[in-house]
């Protein structure tokens, strides 16, 4: 599983990345977490509001910071 955090590196983006790491550990899945900060790459996903969460190239959330439990729920749906 490849999980991408899309955002400029702002506080909310960092918080989403931290919550994602916690969720991956809690879910017990193998995942590579990648931070995408280049605006051209972010826009290519059709995201205009960050932070955004992309799992296996599918945008699953944008414009908000998900809690670890919410991310675990999304991971379990897509795995």
C-alpha cells in the first residue's frame, strides 16, 4: 500500500502525516508513506484544498485533518 500526504508542509499537513503513521501502525498494515509538496503534482490529483490523503493513487480525503481512527477505517475499506 502506498499512502501519499499532499500538502505544502504546513502544520495541518504535518499533523495528517503523523496521524497517518499512527493509523498504519494501529491497522497493522505495510505501507509506504510519501509526502508530496510540489503544487504541480498536487493539482494533478485534482486537489485544490490541502492537506489531502491519497491511498494507492485514489484521493480519499482533502481539506481536513483526519484523526487516526478515521484513517484506519479508510485503510480497512481499501485493503
